[in-house]
């Protein structure tokens, strides 16, 4: 006797294939969202670093003061405002540098998840394919601006690299 229609086994196989397709599509969407978010953070970090370099070029007398910028939004509290923010007011070059650094700290705190910014002289930025936050440059080393953020573990805590530093995102 020949039966017509689908057997229960065929229907179950079709449902499993459909479910695998849906799961794959959702995983692909999640990966695309993560990549978009990382690209947005990279773009913001690049704009932030470029803006800071332009401010430094406009105020070259305060290069040594700019070199003191090492801000970690995860480890440090909300930055305190300098005495003068220089918005439309006449400021000395040191006040302007402090205002620039304060604005950068606020941008890092607000725009980067557990972000960090460092200005230093460093000839060896990378180690093992990863950005080194530590600066090992002398007076002849190039001036660099390092801006980054931390990736997250599944429990929401920041990732650490093998040296115990927080790994950039």
C-alpha cells in the first residue's frame, strides 16, 4: 500500500534544516552588528586622535604638557575640569592644552567602552600583533596618540591580555 503525503520523519528533517538556517542567519546578523559597532568605535577613535593632534600642532609650546595625557576611563573617575575651559575666552597656551586634554578625556569616557587615551613618544607601538599601551620611546622617538577601548568578556568585565593589561577592543 502506497501512502501519499509526507511522513513525520520528512517533516522533522525539514524543520531541523529550517531551524539551522534561521540560527545561521541570526548568528550572521549578530556578527554584522558587532563588526559595525567595532567600525564605529574605530572611526570615533581615529577622529578623536586626529583632532587631538591638530590641537597639539596649534599649540606646539605645550608639547611636554600634552605628553602627560594618560587617561583610563575604566580605572579612573570622571575627570575634573580645569580652571579655564577656554570656550570663547582668552587663554594662555597651558590653559588651552589643559582644556584640550579635559575635552579628550570626556570624549573617551563618553564614546569608548572603558576607553583609554595616551600621548607619548614611542618607537615600538606593537608587540605580538597587539597595541602596547606602555611607551618606550626616548626624545628622538615619534610622538604618538594611542586611543582604544576594551573588549568585553561574556560576563561584561573588560578583557585582559597575557601581560595583565586591559586589551584594546
